[in-house]
C-alpha cells in the first residue's frame, strides 16, 4: 500500500476523532485536528499547505486550548464557584460520557452542583454555580467547534487554491 495514502487515511481519522474531541472531554480535540492536518500537509511535502498555513493552524490550536480553559474558568468565577465545584464539573463531565448525550449535557452541571453542595451546603447557590459552570463549559465547546471548522476551512482553502 502507498505510504502517502496511508498518511492521508490516518490524517483523516485524526481530524474526525479531533472533531469528536471538541465535544467529548476525554479527547484533545483541536490538537488532534491539527495533527491530522499537519500529517496531510507533510504527506504532500507541504506543496499545497505550506509552513505559513501550518503556523496559522498551530496558533488556532493553541488559541483553542486557551479558550477551553478560559471559558470554563470565567463561567465558574462569574457565579463564585469553589474549587470543589470546578473539580465536580470535571468529574461530572467524564462520568457523563457513560450516559450518552444526556450525560454529556447533565454531567458537568450535576458534578458542579454536588461539588458546591459539599463546599457550601446551600442548594440555591450550588444550583447557580452548577448552571454557571455548565454554561462556561458549553460556551467553550461552541467556541472550539467554531475554531475547528475555521481550521478545516483554512486547510481546505489552502489545499484547493
């Protein structure tokens, strides 16, 4: 089998898994998308997608990591979340993986709610913190998806033109 073809197939798999990883917390979404694009460009000897575009895609990948951390932190901070609430949101996100799409949506909220209840024992505040933390995570996912599709668009443009 042709080595270049294998590289393109692996690159496509990395991109698809990376797109899934923008929603699924266990996968490093945009770094995988970037790795797939870098592999495809390398397999083509950087003829269609050159170093400048690869550099641009690398910057967007780093930006996506910052967006992910910042969106969650801002969502949690705006509602006064404790460390336990943030840890709970992370644990809830991973636990939610086992319950499908509903778990992915409800897991961070339930985790943050439980974490804040353990910290303050006030249900009203815990619910507010759970919602704020969940909203921050959701905003992060939406922004990462936007960056992922921007990266795909830039890569496709460079490849085709």
